[in-house]
């Protein structure tokens, strides 16, 4: 059984809605256990038990939202020392931009034992049906990739 971890941070609920849509779609894939955790509640043990990671957060002041940054800061050494390299996906909620958060995430994650599995997705403005569809697509594609051994 492969395992996908979805970690999210959300202030207004927008990123939480995307994370939930991603989770529901991923959970529909057989042979993959999917866990959805708030960034504040997730730690190194959760990441080390997973075969893949989807990060879901917002752009705040041109940067990655603090909860996601905190999760990455806390897990950096334990995951690095494990010698494992995990595939990751990135799902961002933003008011009207999101590129600053995406670039910061790419920069930070390029120094982690994590490798991009899917193109990052930015959802701008209020969460729409299309945004939920995109989030679900990421969840299903990621879980299917894990199930098939592609990631
Ligand atoms: C303090 C703060 C800073 C923000 N800065 C940006 C920004 O730089 N660029 C942007 O596109 N949206 C920005 N936003 C809007 C959020 O990214 C957007 O509302 C997002 O949907 C919030 O998701 P969340 O509430 O689930 O964390 C900001 C919101 C807050 C509260």
C-alpha cells in the first residue's frame, strides 16, 4: 500500500477547500492510503511514513504562507537525514498572483530531498468549481502515479 500525505495551511478556509478536494479525489484511488493533515499538526514522522507529499497553502505578502514554511523548516533535517527522496505536488491559493509563493516554494524545495512530480497549480481569487476540479485532478493524478509506481 503506497501512502500520500497532504499537508495544508489555511487562514480563511480557501486552501482548506482545495486540500479537501485534493484529498477526496486521491482517496478514491485504490491501493493508496491518503492522509490529510494541517501543517501545524504534521511533522517529520508523517512525512517519513509517506511515499509522496502534496503541499497546499496560500501566497501571503508575496511568500509561501507561514504554516507551510514552518512545516518545511521543522522537517528539513529529519527528512534529509533519512536519505529518502519524495515526489511532491504544490497547490496554491492566492488573491490575484501566487507567483512569489510558487517561486519561493520551488527554491526552498530544490534544497530538500523532494522532487516535483506534477506542475504546481495556482488558484486565484475565491475558490471556484474549476479550482476544486484542478485540486481534485492533482490528487487523483498523484495517487494514481503512486499506485502505478510512476512516482
Ligand atoms: C496577510 C495576507 C497577505 C496576502 N498576500 C497576498 C499576496 O501577496 N498575493 C496574493 O495573490 N494574495 C495574497 N493574499 C490573499 C491570499 O493568498 C488569498 O486570500 C488566499 O485565498 C488565502 O488562502 P487561505 O486563507 O486558505 O490561507 C494575502 C492574504 C493575506 C491574509
